[in-house]
C-alpha cells in the first residue's frame, strides 16, 4: 500500500506493508499526538463495529468517553455530577512510560466514571459516561 505523509512541509510517498488490518474505531475527538493530520482519511468502520464488547453494545456513543490507548489510569480529575466543557481534562493514562491526557469529547455532566486509579484499561474501553 502506498501512503503520502507530510513532514515539515515536505511530502513523502511511502510503500507500507499491511500485516494486519486495523478496523478498530477511534474514540470521538481522538487526535494522535505523534503526527500531523493525514492527507487522506481512511473510511470509517461500520457503526456496528463501534461496540468494543458485548457489554458496551447498549452504550450511546454520543454520551461516552473511551480510552484512546491501552494503559493504566494514573489520575482521575472528574467525579459524577461534575459539569465539563469540551477538552476539559478527564483523566491521565500511562502507556509505555508515556502519559496520555484523556479530554472530554462533549460538554455535559458526568454520569459515572467506570474506572479507578490504578486500573488497567484497554483501548476503546468506556471510561466515563455522560448524562
């Protein structure tokens, strides 16, 4: 597969071997801190693929915040009943000795926090539900 990427204003064309297709959905508002926005966007997965597990099947995707990475919860900055605005810091995850800030994808009131400090989380796991 050929990809085009831009670095410091220069465009590079790369040949990439795809070992395993990644059809995992990305959480709303997730932006990789490691790269500029891609020049071409991959097609979105089918809506039925958004449920990370059978227990998440009934979750309203517009009212949850999912983990962008697998890691460990090192700090939780919200509690149920708290009002949030988009991009407010919800929690901090640690993965591969790097900290990842998880921010609110929407404005709203925290209904529940589904993890605790020290918990291990999987990518795309529901972390917070909103009312």
